[in-house]
């Protein structure tokens, strides 16, 4: 009798769900997933806003991206023009319970400059540029290719920017939409995922889960792609993501069974991607990929002594050498040689306990690396191959320059602090404490903010302002905790990151104010 009543109740619920609930509702067992509100079938907004009416926990994904927990209300990342699908499924423990989908088309308005109009003559001095665009984007305005400022249309579609002064002559004024958010991609060794945070809103955005285990991530501004170094089916691999939608675009696996990745580097032109891998037999090699075809183009063995291990890799600014930081020092390899010959070895820490990265100054004349096992930061003069040691702080590691190269940031797990250094003499400009020992660090392309991830398992992420040198302004915690090996992001100075659509331009002729006839009227 009880079983018959239960079947009857379920049948009634199924009938009611099919009659009373929207078309996007799916009834599965006792769990209903329900998309209540959603974008219009053709949306002029880059971001899609949804609300759900689920009767239990749910996960969602955009297009071919990975499922991740999502709550109501839910907003997608900025999406490109074209058709997109949100897929929502309920979960009971780890078991999917039902699926609902919604497909819509993003049709961003093409950006327009409404004033000044093309081929008009104006006079030198202040100039206000106005136009229309999509909502929830930023608009970069340039004069002859030089950034004059950034306008924000907000939730509307009109924008305005006042340029303080435009000189006499012929000029081209251009406007380009780009995504409003700046994402940081953080490799979480505690969960094996890539955690995505928004530096503008200081919020956790998305978790990119496997089945891969992700060890490192790096951003390619030229293609708006994020590359993740992963262990896939027991091999060292690369997974390519759209950096805006987080959708998987390709996967590459080359190394043998039991191998796993260590770190990643891009060449200055973003044409080649370098991945350091453990080969599964106690050795380490570097695999080189072509970022235009995603095809492996070569590899070379690091030939480290037994017991030694690499921790970081970078390409010098002239794109002629690859520098590998290992536990005792630095090894430099020749990129102009088809066999990647070893050029030099700098031994820094004979004890072999250092784990760090390498950064170059803007001119490429000096390299910097810290020793996380001592109090030293080393500078290497590229021209005469001389090296200097500077005593700064215990356990300082993972250095990063501000975009103008006037400040050098570093983090100390030993003192749970963020350090700001003067690159010329490595004197300490500022120190800021953190709740947990930090491990990874990145600075935004405009140089205004930094992001730091902790290495203590709690998943704390620190946002800070560089205006106060190392002032931590916000702290959030990743939903699933974790420890952060690396932090990268679309931290390329505007107007080069997250470009949306095509730019628009107008040609104007600007006359000197003195050439205006004196009519007795104010102009």
C-alpha cells in the first residue's frame, strides 16, 4: 500500500511539473531544476543573467565548459557574439539528477562614435567623444593609436569620454569594446582545479574542474586563451580554454605514462608555449608547443643531477634563451639551437632547497630570482654574467614586476608577508602581512591591483592596491579551499585584453584656436 501511494505521489508530481512549470523545468526523482528567468532569445548584452527555482543543489556550465556549482541569481562571464547554451543539472551528492538547458544568441551592438562625426573639422582643446555600444563593457578610446581614456556605459548603451586636449592636425579617433572584468586564473594544488576570480569586483567567479589535475596556468593576451598545465590520463598535457567563457577548446598530450607538469612559459610574441614536465622516470624535460596550431614542435632534456628538480621557467625578452629555475640555481638553454644546448649554469643555493621563479627587467639587461631557503634575492647582469646577492627577507619567492617596472613585488611564506622592493638596489619599500603563508602572485596590467594566493590549504585569496605599495584591501576564500601554486590572469594593459567585436574609427581635422576668425562671438 505504501509503495502504491508513493508511486501515485510521484506520478502526480510529474503531471503537475509538466503542466505548471516552465518549459525549461525538468523533473527527475524528487529533484526539480528550473530556469525561471533568462536572457531574451537574442540578447544585446555580453553577460547573461539567470534565476533558478531548484529544489536542491545544482551545477551549471556555459557551452562546452566544465560543470561548476552555481546559485541563483547567476551571471555568465562576458560572452562573444553567437549562440550560447546554459546547461543546468541538479546534484544529489555527486549524482546528476536532472538537466535543464537554455539557448540564446548574443548579438552585441557594433560600437559607434556618434560625435564627432567623420571628416568634420573641430578646434584644438578639450574634446568630448560620445557613442553607443553594448552594455556592461568598457570602451577604450584612442587618438592616433594612443589610449586617451576609457568610458563605461554601465547598464546602458551610450558612453562619453572627455579628452582634455587634442592638438591641431589630422587625427583618427577610435573606440573599442572590451570585457569589463579582469580575471585571475589560479592553479589550486589542493583541489586540482583552476580557480577564477574577478579582480575588479574582488569576487570568486568559477571553478574549472578536471578530470585533469591542473598544476599551472598562463594567459595568452594575443589570442585571449588560458593554457593550463595538466596531468591527463597519467601524462603531462596542456588544456586550452577560452579565457572569457572558460570553454575547453583543445587538449594536447605528449609525454609518457606517469609524467606530470611543473610550470609554463610563453615567448614574448606568444608564438611558443613551453611546459616543464617530470618524465615519469625521475628526469625532467621541456616540451615546446606552437600556439598557432597547438602542435608540439620539439622537446629537450634538462639533464639535472639526480635529486635536483625544476620549479620555474621563463623566456628572456630577446627570445633567444630559456631560463629554468631549479632547486640549486638557474640553467640557461639556447633557443636558437635546434638541440637547445645548455649555455650556462648559475649555482645559487648548494643546499638545494630553493623553489622560485625568474623575472627580467624591461630592457632585458638584468634577471632577478629569490632564494626561498635563505634571505637572498639575486640579480644577474646579462652583459657581463655577474651576479649579486642582496639580503631582503626569509623565504622570499615568486617575484613580479609592476607593468612600469618601477616596483618589484615578492611574497614570503616564512613571514606570511608581501614585500615591495626597489628594483635598482632591492631596498624594501613596503611590507604587508597576510593571514596565511602566500605562494602565488600576479599584478594587473594597469598596475593598480595585485592578487595573492595562500599555500596553507585554506584557499584564501588576497586582493590589494599597489597605490599603497602592498595594501591588502579584500580577502576571500575559495569555496573548496586549497593551496595556490601559480596565479596568472588577463592582466594585460588596456586596450589589449578581452577585446569584444571590431573597433570603429572616425577621421577628424583639428584647427588651431588662433585660426578661428574673430566674429565677436564666443566659440
